[in-house]
């Protein structure tokens, strides 16, 4: 590649052009070897971009197949802005459903606050939701065969200018850059931050897709005393439901999923009853617990974190995909700049991302705490007052992110 470029440059600029200097600059990042660990949203998107930029990049995935769990996913406008940079907006819009309004309501259905998504700065791009499978199929289209499945790393040795990685098959390989894109329970983060466990929120949650309670349904977040239920349309017929309950003793986590959902949300308003009456079979209801990373430092010599490995947190702001894609585009843009060396790339990435990522994790944790105020009478008054006064808590956060105040 360098040879052919030399010939072209000589032809175009003649002998007086300093080709050696030009090639030195142009080649700074050209031959670096990159390993991406994890082929979720962040890893797959980064692989797409780096391959398109001509980098030597390997991607490994610990699962033996490329299956996806996760019902559906909501993509606020900043996620769509990043998908545009990946040239994937049209594909996503073809499978997604756009919404125009967000409502927070009490569990009995009484409205606390509503916000239009058509007002600036929220209207920079559409807010949509779609099945998670559909998003992953788009992100992995044309790259699926290049993902090495059933593979994870067991060890990273940082050796000055590079990182030596040992894989689960015993094979060892040198990389200039290792990208940890292996999700909230990141093994890569565990290696480089061994003493920083995840924060647990003692909240049990469930997700599933069901039929729409009514035509023209816009997203509603119903807040109860110790629980919350979201209904978010993903098509003309279907909605994505997310419910959670504060569960310090894990009594609800231990129950069969439908029994738990019926118990927690028994007194909620009619649309929730409709969703519970039409729940899918157990295999299509996903149960989990909420966790957050405790530290959002992204660069450790030749290892960099992106996606949930860097900023995994509760989905209160639905920023998982948006933040992951922002990481991807930021890192890929830096790696595309041939005037930079790798150290500078990583410094720039860390500087560009640190405040926004840290704020998003803190704000997402704060919204979980705000919902949790409902446990006491006074707390409920305070929570409801804040929501009535400032609007839906997620919209408040999205405004800040989209105005790029952080
Ligand atoms: C209940 C819930 C609801 C959510 N709702 C939304 C939402 O509506 N909108 C939104 O934007 N975000 C949402 N999120 C967050 C979103 O799911 C994540 O932010 C997003 O999936 C992060 O992508 P990722 O690629 O970083 O990690 P992941 O999607 O977790 O992908 C990590 C990949 O790495 C692989 N892996 C793991 N360990 C290893 C290893 N050691 N070696 C190799 N591979 C490995 C995994 O198998 C996986 O394929 C939600 C999260 C939860 C828990």
C-alpha cells in the first residue's frame, strides 16, 4: 500500500516533495494492530469503522454464537446522530418506531409531567426504539464472519509499546491496542482495574415485548412506591416493557418471572394490566439486576475501554447505545488522524470522553435514587414535586446531553 502511494505521490508532486516525511506521518497509525474484545453494540460498531479505515483489527467474542438477548432498545437522538456517522440511520429507521413525547405518570396513571421531543435541542435527530435483534443484525451485517467466536482473553501483559494477549486456547499475540468492549462485567476492565467492583443497586428488573395497549401510544414511565414500569412503542403493534422493583432481599428475583411481575405491578393502571395479561412466554422475559461501574477511567497504557465496559449503568437515561456509539466514533476519528501517534490518540480519546461519560453514569444512578424516594411518604412528595417542576427526569438529562453542555 505504501509503495503504490509513493509512486502516485511522485507522479503528482514531482521530486521536490518530501515523500519520506509524508509517508512517516501518514504511516504513524497505519500499521498498528488492534484487538477488540466483545462483539456487542460497541465492539461491532468499532470493528465496522476501523475496518473501513483500513486498520488491522481482530475481534473476539466469548459466546459460541451471535445470539442476542434483550427484547428491545430505545435510542435517544444522540444515538441516532452517531448511527448517522456509521451510515446506518436508514437501516435503523426501516426497523424502528419514532416517538414524539415522553410522559411520567403515577402508578395509577395520573400524569406527573410530559415533554415533547420536537423541541430544541431534543429535535436534533429522531428518538426511536426497535427490537435489539434488529439493531444487532444491522451492526453485524457484513462483519459477522470476521468475528472469532467462543474466544476470550485470559491475560494481558503490557510491555512498553504493546500489549501481549493470551487467549483461552493458549495462543499469544502482540497488539498495539486492546479495546475492552466486553460489557458491564468486562473481563478486560477486571484485569486493568482489579480492585474496583461494580456498584449494585439492589433493584430487580424485567423486560419483554408485547402488544400495544392502544393505538398512538407514546412512551409512559409509571412510578410507584418501590417500583417503576415503562411502556415504549417499538412498532405500530408492539411495545417494549421494562419494569423494576427495589429488591434488597432478592425476593422478587427468586420468584418465577410472571408471578413476580403480577405481584409487583398488581395495582398499576390499565395499560400495565394489558401488558401483563399479554406477556410472552417465560423464555422471552428477561430478568436482571441493576449495576453501575464505579470508575470511568478509559485508558490504561495500551488498553482502552468503550461501551458498558467503560460506563455500564442503569438504563434510566437509555444512554447505553448512544454513549457506546459516541465512544466508537470518537476513538475511530482519532485513529483516522494520521498526524497523531497512538499515545496522543488515547490522550485525546480520554479527554474527549471523560466528563460526558462520568456525568451520564452519575445522572443515571441519580434517577434510580429519585425513583427510590417513593419508598416513604415524604420522599414521594419530594419526588413528585421534582418531576412536576422539572419534567420527565430522562428528558432533563437528554436536553443536557444534546445541548452538549457536558
Ligand atoms: C435492563 C436494561 C435495559 C436497557 N435499555 C437500554 C435502552 O433502552 N437503550 C440503550 O441505549 N441502552 C439500554 N441498555 C444498555 C445497553 O444494553 C448497553 O449499554 C449496551 O448493550 C452496551 O453495549 P456493549 O457492546 O458495551 O456491551 P454488551 O452489549 O454487553 O456486549 C458485550 C459483548 O462482549 C461479549 N463478552 C463479554 N465478555 C467477554 C470476554 N471476556 N471476551 C470476549 N467477549 C466477551 C459479550 O458476549 C457481548 O457480546 C439497557 C441495559 C439494561 C440492563
